[in-house]
C-alpha cells in the first residue's frame, strides 16, 4: 500500500487535466461572430432549398 497516495495524486492530476481540456478558448465576440456566420449559411441553404422546391413544383405543373 505504499502507492496509495501516489494513486490519489495521479487521479487528481487526471481530473484537473480533463477539466482543463473541456474549457472553450473562444471569446464572446468570436463566438457571436461564428454563430452569426453559421446562421447566415443556414439561411442561404434554406433559400436554395426553397428555390429548388419551387422549380420542381413549377416543372410538375407544366
């Protein structure tokens, strides 16, 4: 049982390392920019999808 304390110390060190890895390094401003960019891309994608659906519907009516 001479390694008991060493195991506890290693366990604590591993917990600290895991907790440090979970933190995001993005600032609030860059996070907001990324979210806005992603939202704009999704809006464009939705517009393209709606246009394709409208074109397909128009082709079916002819």
